[in-house]
C-alpha cells in the first residue's frame, strides 16, 4: 500500500533523513520537478540535471524542513527554480564564450525523429520565446502557478516572498502575455512555425482563487 504524505508524516521522516521517505518523495515528485525545470530552461538535458541537483540539495538541506505543514511540493519547486536560474545563467555564459570562438564544422544529423517529438520541440521553443519576454520573477511565478499548479500561498513558500508579491508578479505576467499575444499576431506564419495562438494556449493563464 502506497504511503501518503499526510498519513505517514513524510515531512518528519524527510527531516529525520529517512532514506525510504526520500525514495517516496522522489517517486511522487521527480516528474513534477523535471517538467518545472524543463519549462524554465527550455532544454531536456538541462532539466534532468536540475532535477538531480534539486533532490541532492533537498537531501543536504532536509533539516530545514518544518516538521509540520502541507505538501513538500512547494519546497522542492523552490529549490528547482533556483537551480534552473543558475543553469540558465551558466548557459548564457557558455554561449557568450562560444560566440567569441569559431565553432566546429557542422555535421549533418541523419537520425530520424518522430513527428511528435519535433512538434514538442517546436512548441517548447515557441513557449520559451514567449516566456523569454517576461522578467525572470514574472516567469517563475507564472510557471509555478499555471503549469505546476501551486496556489498563491504555495508559490510564495517556494520563492520565499510574500503572497502579495506573488499576486502582483502573476498579474504583471498575465498583462504582458496579453499584450504580446495581441502585438505578435501574424496572419500567415511560416511553414512549420507554431502559431502565436498555440503559444499562448500552451500558457493557460487562468484565474487563481485567493
């Protein structure tokens, strides 16, 4: 029978360093953390690294977990958000370095990819382009509240900011995305491109209940 976080006091067990509790934590949230990291970084391999670093950091900082409380999801996503920010910053430094040096000759890749994976890659790139127009703090709140399903209080816990800050950042993100959706509409996008409507459909900016 699978243990539940509420019934078995997973917080206390994690805080105490019980390895079985961490195994349950990983099983419950590894995919959630990976998806969150992928949305913030736009890269599958980077997301895997962020996921691994998140759970490693969670293990190292387990004693900071309060023994009482709700889901540990906000705690994990808060760590993942920080790790993803560091990964993005490191990638920008690497790209800046590579731009100053000649790259290796391009080798054609003849590996066949499925249409579904190509479509996923295009959508992820398009969504990343849209998110890239947001300020980092707005982007993080949007991803936490919209995609990862955290409420205002949980997002505030994840980011270590007041609930009011989460509300204002999410409101600014919504407004900015609406303006982008209106300003970037194109009547005939290039073949293979993802329509702007599809980009913002992938960003379901829903209303949150206080």
